[in-house]
């Protein structure tokens, strides 16, 4: 205000007004240029967010998070962690873009459209008042001496009114210009410094995230280098084997034309040469010890059974178990001739050993889709001719059900096939071990992946929990204690921990993320919209910051000091929103990792253990008690079973713990649920709880929120009970299709078979036609 030392209307005063107006006009031009640049900056951040999101989506579509053979072979399961990191970085960038919009662009627009515009409007009103004042003054001073008194009084009153309006507009203009002068000293500095602080937080969050990933990135690079070396070594081996195979094929061809026996092939498939039934029978006897050898294999032309009777080339295999089968596709190795990589222990150890094992298993997955057909030789005969044809290289295999007309590529090959098939038929007729091989008709290798994508989350169709139109944040903030951060009491938290059921500010969410997903699963209320399924929303409504803190901060609420046995000599003080991040990190670590603030139940005689309590809490549908028991327990009780709670010594008439040694591995027997007397007597699949986990029990009780709580804390979704039933089997058996679909989307494997050898799909089909099309598709995916 020092610019106007004297407020009287004077040429100096008018000059100061003009100077301030000139400064305001120049400031407006600069603000417009800054506004354009800020809009471009915000648009660039938006494009960067969209680019990172699209890149993460393309990575996921490429193979990340999927478990099919192609995805596994290109490192899809490993890539999932990187995809999540890219999405987290994108969310940070979107947060930065939002802050640029609100802190800079909105304030800049307000300054231009309100403050600068007000100065312009004040100048317009001031000019109008000056004109009116000048006119009133000219009229008044131009009066003659003989003018009537009433006219003089009227013009004098007009002069006073116009002067008063002039003074008001003059000072309004002064206030508007001085408001601009005052705001320009702090408005822009405040906005730009806030943007720099937003950048600081953006890069700090990114640095923290990537720092956690750094060891994993180095492991991936090491694994990729090892895979490259292994691939090069396999390629060299393959080239050598191809050369050996071609050489050996030429030798075998010469021997076959000379009626000599072929030796072991270069492909390490033991093709046995023999000219007598005695040799064939000796080889077949050896298969009773589990050693299956290939007697002969190769391509034959097979005559179709259709009316056209066309010839199709098929790959036939005759093995030492007396089975003849053929494939529709070319170049498939039969059972008993697999090559297994025998790498060193160092190469198969470490964090990626499990992935390598799954990768190796998935390599033979396509054999599931081969059309493998078996020719029953037990009641067959062979003839050296072909009906209705004069082709010289044909022979027939005749069985009671079907006649196979086959054609070899040359005479020596036809004789070799006929001799060996005849010898096998003779051996089968003379053998006493026929019944041991009845079930050996399908020799296609079966390989199914262990882990399903958890990234493909669908919306849960639970009738009792409806979708809400209002935002998740507004719903959550109605819950007691959720209007502030659970850790530092910062207002309006917009981040959450899925498994802990609490809302957090952005700074505390970063600390929680550093704890690891086994302790806290952090998600955004506004950015991670797909996460907030109805069951999770209802879980948060049941818990809330107030209740959760009553569990995790019990000793603080009672103003108690931490027990001396925890080696803490001073009280733990809860941080405030303005406290240093180091203070918040120390407090959150003590609260959730060390669990120093929890008031634990006394370990007095007669007090049930936590495993018993959590079973009863799930059974009585006491969700808050289940949460409290999980939090206070020093051991993992999330997979507590019925056997841990109730003595099962006489629960079944057979020993539930019966086990046998097979090599060096002890396997537990699984029993057919349809043979269980308890289930038969009550006609209720849930009447036999032996071996059931708390997740089994929750599925049986039918509370979707309880199921959600157990899954969030890491309950084993594929755990099997005494009868080999998973929670998915339970849901199918009681007809709860909604729960079954929810479990399938969360990673339940429908391929697991119960003690009766039936999968969830087969159990569902036992109950009748499956009318739920979505359930049928989900169950059929890995069959």
C-alpha cells in the first residue's frame, strides 16, 4: 500500500494508477503464456500416463500374469511383477498430473479470470464515474447569478452525488490494483513450489518402488543370461542329434534291407530289434518293473473307415506293454521316450527354480491336444493283405470292433511291422499280466500349470452386496474413523490397505508398500477402480479405521507402555500428519511387523488356543473376531484345519493319517467322499469336516465377506481336506455357484481331483446339467 502515500486525486495519483494498470496488463500477457505452457505440460503428463498404462496392458496381453504354455515360455509369470510396477508408476504420474491441474492451472485461471478481470472492470467503472463527475461540475459552475435557488440546490446535489461515486470507484480501482500487486508476490511462488514438491514426491515414490525391485531385476537379468546359455547349448545338442539321427537312419535302412536288426537310434529312443517271439516276450516282461520301451515306431498309411476310403499318414508306436497306438500329428514322441534336462543343482536353484520347473512341464502341454488312438491287440489278428485292393505293401490288423488297413513305405518295413506286431500278440496271449495294462490306453503326456492369473479379476455376483453408484471414497469415509489416516490422522485419506481394512494418506501408503504385500496390500481409492468389488467394499464397511486401530493400537488406547519383554524402554508415540517420514516408518513397522502395540490374550490354563478360537469365530460368522485373532497371533493360523481343533483319532473308522513311503516321499491317502458314511447318513457334503480349513468352513457357512477376509490374509484357496476336496468342491457340492465363480476368478484350480478321482466340473455334472454358462466355461478352462 506504500505506493499511494497521498490518496488525494492528483496528477501524481493518476500517474500511479496508470503505472499499476500497465504492470497488470503485462502480467496478464505473461499469465496467458504460462497458462498455455501449463496446459501443454498437463497434457504431456496425461499422455505419459496413458502410454505407461497402454504399455502395461500390452505386456499383460503379451504374456504377463498368464499361465498358458506360451506365456510361461516367454517369462510371463516373472513379467507380472514388472507389469504391476509400471501400473504403480503410471498411478504416480496421474497423481502428479492432477496436482499440476489443481495447484497450478486452476489457481492461474482464477487469477486471470477473477483478480485481473476485477481490475479491468474497476477501471471501466472509474472512467464512467469521471465522466459523470465532469459533467455535473460543468453544469454547476455554468450557473448564472440570477438562477433560481431550487435549480442551484438540485445541481449542487447532483455534483455531490457524482463526486461521491467518483471517490468510491477511484478507491475500488486502487484496491483491485493493489490486490494484484500483493498476490503476485506470493501466488506464483506458492504454486510453483507446490508443483516442485509434487515432483519430489513423484520421484521419491518411483525411487522407493524401483529400489525394492532392484534385487529382483538383477535376478531376472541373471536368469535371462542363464536361459540364453542353456538355449545355445540345447541348440548345439539338437544340431548334433539331427546329424546323428540322419546317419543312424541311413544305417538302419541298410540293415533293414539286409534283414539286420536296427540298433539304438540316435534320438535315444530304444528301438528294440528282434526276430523271435522269445525276445519280444523278454522285453515285455521287463515293462512290469515300470520300464516302458519302444519296440517299433514310424509312419504308416492308414486307410480311412469312411466311404471314400482315402489314405492318411499316421505315426504308429508299438511299445513293450503290448500297446499299439497312433497320433494324428507328425513328429510327436511317444510315451517312454521323453528327454529330460539334467542340469546342475546350481542351475535349478534360487528364486526361479519353480518357474523353470513349470516351464519344463508346459513344454509338453500341446500333447494334450493330439489325437491319440489305441489299437487293441489283445483280441486282434494280423493278415498280410488288404481287402479290395491290390496294393503290395498293405497289411491288416483285425479286431472284433474294427479292422485297420495299413500300408508301409517299403517291403522290408512292412515285414518288420508284421513280425513285431505278431510277436506282441503272441506274447499277450501267453502272458498272465494282462490285467495290469488295461488302463494304459492313453499315452499323451499331461501337463497342467500350477498357478492361474490373479490379474483377471471379474466383478463378484453376490446378491446381498449391490454395486454402489457413489464413489468408493465417499462410501468408505462414512465408516467410523475413516475420515482420517489410520496412521498419522491426516484428513481425507485416498489410499487403502486391502487386507488390513484401513484408509491411509499417500505418505503412509508409501511406508505400507515398503512392508511388502504379505503384510499390507496398498491400493488407491480413485485409481484402482477394478479392485473395489462388492465383497471388498463390504469388508471395509465391517472393519474401518476405528475398529482396526482398536486391535493394532490396543496398548496406546489404554495409555499403556510396551511390555519390557519387547526390549522397548519408552512409549511408542503415534505420529501426526506433519511429522517426519522416518517417525512414521518407525511407528508403522512397530505396529504391524513387530506387533508391539497389540494387547494379547492371556495364555492361562483352560484358555483355548488361537486355532480353536478362529475356527469358532468363522463358524459363528464373527468377522471382527477373526480379524483380531489373525492380527494378534504370532503364528500363521489362516489355514487352521478341523484336525487342529478337534481330535480325529476315532473320527473315521479308517486311519486318517495313514501314509506310505514311495521312494523318498510320504504321501497322504485321499478317500472318496461318496464312500464316507457320515456324508451318506446326513446326505450333506459338509457333514464330514475332517481335514477342512477355515476357508472350507466359510464357504459352507455362506458369508462372502468372511471368504474375502480369509483370501486377503493368504488362505490357501486350493487346500484339500481328508477327502481331497478343495473349497471349490465344497461350493459345487452345496450348489453355491456364485461362490464357485468367485473362487475360480481368485485362482482356484478346477483340475484338482478329489479322493474319488473327480474334478469340480465332474462333480457339478453329477448333479445334473450345468445351467450357469459362465460357471461351465470357468470350470472347463483347464480340463
